[in-house]
């Protein structure tokens, strides 16, 4: 498939320096960029069908973790926000299971798209060196969720393929902690988790491209409450070449190393 037929270039001229500059400014200002209708309607329909076709290959994992994605701290009380347990569960189809002719591969490998990402993120982007991690299709079916957490990575790039009819909202609160200074934002983190501080809800329609800086922004995907699953594609890049996702992470998320 021609990459220029995958993306709505009339709406989103990724080759235009002014458009790229505007996207970068929004991401820098708010920590999140949502480009609605980034994918053409035909591409969205195709990817929904493709996701259904490869669904039997998905590995479903269940994780208990704290928001900081670290081991529990025994020096702090069990009820301290640093140790409060969250639940994440989803299904995942890995890069090597995605059809060779998929528009996802075409877009991911398109040099023009990478130039756009590098301009907006202001960092170089490289594919992962292992065979599993670069493109992932994630399935949040009824009852599944992504628990509150902070990302270890400095950015995330996703495509919304299918929205749930109920539940599955992306909720977040920006700049809650400052990883660079070591300020962990315990008070506001606990307030969000326990419901006394209201998070924002990020609206993203089917076909949207989303860039999100989640290292210092607390976020989650609320439990899906409908039979219609939330299907999200993550386009995973590293800022250095030749990097593999750790074996522990691959076993956790994919159920295998290769």
C-alpha cells in the first residue's frame, strides 16, 4: 500500500514545516499531541479487519504493579502510594506476527513518517533490534485495563484503531512528578488514584495518531465495559540504534523472547 494513501495528507501535511512546527509546539506545551483522522477511513477499516484476523495470536498478560513500575519499598507502609498495587491486563500481537503487507509496516518503515516524528519529538528514532517490539497491536477487551502508572520511556506513539463503546477512556494528569529532579509527587499521585483529584480524559477517535510524554504524567486506560474491544497500536521506537527490549519485558508482555 502506498504510504500516502494511509495518511490523510490533505488534513495533515507531515511534509510541511509549519505543520510539523505546530505539532511540536503543542507536544512541548501540553505533553500530548492528538492528530485526529490521521489515518484514512479506508485504512482504519482495513486495520480493524486485520486486528480481528490476528486476534487468535494475541498473548494475554496480567500484571500487578505500582504506579512507579518499581519493586515495592519495604521501608514504607504497605498503604503508601509508592506501594499501592495497580492492575494491568491486555492482549498483544507482536511485530513478527503482523502481516508483511500490513499498512502498519508500511507506515512504520516510511522514511517521511520517521522524519516527521523526529522533528516533533526532537530526538532521533530507531526501530527495536528484536523481532517482537517495534509494532504491537494491543487488545483491551471487556474488563481489561491499563492501571495507573508513569512510563519509563520519554515518549509513546500510538494509533487508535478501534474505540470501545463503553469504558476504555485514557485518563491522565500531566506533570505530577519530576523524574529529573527526583520529586515523585506522592501527594497528587495518591489523590488521583483514590479519586480526590480528578484526572483529564483524552479524547481520541478511531484513526488518531497520539504522541504522549508519560514519564512525568500519571495515566491509565480505564476498564473496558463493552463487548467491543479497545484496539490500540503502539509504534515503538528507541532513540539509539540496535536496542532490544529487555528479555524480562518481552517475557512479561509477549510471553516469549523470540
